[in-house]
C-alpha cells in the first residue's frame, strides 16, 4: 500500500465483477448477450471485456469468455 492509499487519497483499482462462461456449440456474442443480459444488443459489452481473446467477432466452442456485470445491477 502506498502513502496516497494509506491517506485515503488514492484507491486501489477494483477488478471488474462478473463471471466466466464456456462458449457452447452455435453460441455467438449476440446469443450469449441475450442469454446473460436478456438483450442481444449488449454483445459489445462482452466483446469489449474479451477482445484480446476474440478473433474478429468469432467465438469458438470451449472458449472461455468473461461476462461482466452490468453497471447498476
């Protein structure tokens, strides 16, 4: 802990909250968003959290994806 954190002037960054899922057969970012959030248009939230591990916008069966919690939920 640094001095700024000890004085309460700087907070440690919090890890994003959410869960990890495995991509199933025929899953797409849109279908996962529909299942997890109830709205397929929120697929970009999943993409942004996983863009370092997604090739283009394609996901593969068996691939792990982090599903971030929606803010305010």
